[in-house]
């Protein structure tokens, strides 16, 4: 019995072993059937944004997107190896964040194994933005309290005066039509009033008729309406907003009177013009600059079909009279005049004799009433733009360098600390008779103009609809440590205004009244504040509440408290 049990156990073990051997190939085949399909292959990498363009010392985040053989896409930004072909133009981190170093073009590449993708990356001081809906030159550009820019009037490609107007939106970088003026005009003036409306006055209409009419643009309704007319029609005159809120119109030209020495004041409260004292010298193509002491410096220009002049005059709003002050060292017209943070006025370039642009520049000192030479520009130019930047430097751009067809795209920066000019890149298009408007973000909008000839010969030139932005390297004045605003606290009723002053303290203990700051209201529904070059730092009370008024110069800021109460 025991021997039979052993035989049975051995037979059972043998059977189990044979069954296991027979089952093994079947399990292996099942495992083979359950294997995963081949993994999809990476076919290509796309780098975005494509053909990006930014200003120096800015940053741009790039993204790498891989496309696979199964049609799916994946974000590979943190898996790829990033590189820049020109490290003096831009560097890029392992995460795809590019840092712009200097002007130029580089190739940004993303690689994963043998697969790579790339795009071009441009670093420039001037970058194209949206274009206007139509070409125009000899128009006006005004920064509204809402941050948009009003472009109005001018001359089109056929040589006709324009009544149409457009708004530039910095947030979308687009232009859109707004209401049209009641009268087509060019070589007119545009002044931002304290109540937020824009006064457009004089100019020339179709048929070369000099006009005296004026109209107001209301940003709330986007409409133009006539206001009182000037007593003397005039174009190529100068308009200056006084501390009183009135607007001084000085000089200009009309037919048959010719070159004008007369001046008049616009009163926004009554919507009327009234004569004030006359200049001692008739002039056109001159500049008029509001000084920190409230007086207006009128300088240079052209009298009675003569060569440019060097004389300058001061308008005193208290007496309503003009009196001679020191003369410039170089006669000039069609120049740029800019009030600096130190209270002096920079006179740069302009026409010195028939069709010849100047490279010289000089400073007017209100304390001594004298002009003295400062550094010279690298390029002669007349009709350039002159824009005070947030860091206190002055951007001189474009203009006509010689005869009618000699127009430049180059730009230079004036540094008040060193009294020197330095090259800062070139616009994408040569321009003269364009507008340059500094925006609330520190950029400057260059819009329209023409590539050759002067405005009165516009049909033979190329009129532009394109626009571009200038981005400065820095927004903070050198050695600025703090900003104080006066008044520090104020209370207004709706409709009332308050002029704020920003005073900067520098590392050496010196102080300057900062004309270059950008103003901001923390609650624009309570109060707005102006930033246009024609009207700077005036708050307009809108509705009851409290807002903080900010004066910004790059990384340095100051605040004041404004309360609006219902009457």
C-alpha cells in the first residue's frame, strides 16, 4: 500500500509539471499581445511668439510646443535646451525667458535631441505699432486724461486738409475713428484744457485759407463742437496753457496780414478769445514754453519772409505784456524746445538758414535770462520732435536734415546731467512733420508725417499712416531718491481742478521740480489727472470719494491724497 501511494504522488507531480510546461507558451503569447504600441515620435518644435520684437532691457517669455506623430502637441518649454545666436543682443534662460541686451537681431532656438525649432528675435529702440486708418501729416497729437491719444486734422496724400480724427489705444495698440472736426485744418494747435477737453484752433483749410475758428473735443462724447473764434485768423502759431487755465495764442501767419506779432487769450469759462499784448517781433515757426515761474518763453522763428532770428521774449500773464529777454546764440526756427527738470529750456536743432538744419543746441536759464551753448547733435535737423522722457532725458527724433527730400529716421538723446547728445537708434521710417506723444507707460508714440518735402509741398512727398513706439532704456532720473508732491492733501468739489507739483530729491541733497514724472490717479472715477506735454499734472475732480495722486519716475514714486466732496 505504501509503494502504491508513492507511485501515485510521483505521477501527480509529473502531471503537474507537464501541464505547467504546456501552459507557459500560452502565457507568453498573451503577454506579447498585451504589450504597449510604439511611442509617438517628436516631429517638430514650434517656438512662439514668432518674430517677436521688444525694447532693450526688457524680457520676453518664449514657449516651445512639440508636435508628435500621433497628431498631438505638448508644451516642451521646460524640457528643451534654449539658445540665442547673438548673446550681445539677447540671452535666454533654461525656462525660455529671454533678456534683451542691445539692439540687433538674434535667433532663439529650442532643441530636444535631434529636433529643433527657432524664431527671430528683434531688439530695437523703435518698434512698429498699429497704423492709422489713413495717412496724415502736419496734424496734432494730444494725450487725453484716459490715456488715449487724439490725432486730429492734418494733410492727406492728395494734399487736402483733413477734418477726421482718430484715437490711439495703448492697451490694444490700435487706432480707431472718433468724431470729426467741423472744419478741416492743418498747421493748427491742440491744447489739453484743465477740464479734460482739447482746444483745436486756427490752421489752414482747403484752398490755403487761414482760419480763425476753434473747436473743442469732448472725450466723454467723442465729439467736436465749435467754440469762439480767434480775433485774428492764424496758422503756424504757438499755443500755451497758462497756470490760470487760459490759453495763449501767439504769432503765426495769415493773408493779407502776413507774419503776426499779435497774441490773444482763450478763456475756457466763457469760450471766447480776447487780445492781449503783442510780441515785439512778428514770428512764425517759433516755440513757446511755459516756465516754472508762470511766464512764457517765446524763442526764435521767422519774421516776414526773412532768415531765422535769435531773439526771444517773455510773456507775463500778470501784466499781459511781452518783453525781450536774452537772445539765442544761433538764429533758428522750426526747432524743438523742451522744459527740463532743472527748470531750464533746451533749444535743439532747427533751421539756421534756407533749408539747412542745425546741430547746435543751447539752454535758456530763467534765473539769468541768458542762453548758453550745450552739447551738439550728431545729425543736423529741422522740424524734429522733442520729447521729455520720464527719466529727464530729451528724445530728439526725425526731421529734415537738408533740402526737401533729405529726411532722417535717426534719433538722439540729450542727457541734462552731462550736457551731451547720444545716438539712440532709428525709427523704422524716415519722418518729418509727425507727432510725438509720450504715453502713460513711458513709451513715446510717433505717428504719421511724411518721408520728404515740407507740409506745404505735401502732395509731392509720401504721407504716412504708419506709427511706431520708442522705448527708453530707463525710466528713473539718475540718482533720484524720493519724490514729494504738493499739495500733499487737498479737497475739491466735482468739476474743480488742482495743479500738483512733483519735487525730486537727489542723492547729493539737491532738489528739482520734476516736469518728467508720469501722473496717475488711483481712482479715475473720483479724479483724473493730465499727462500731455501741453498740460501736465492737473487733476480734475469727477465724483465724491478719495483717490491717491501718484507721481512716478521709474522706480521712484510719491503720493498725495485728494478728496472730492459734493457741494
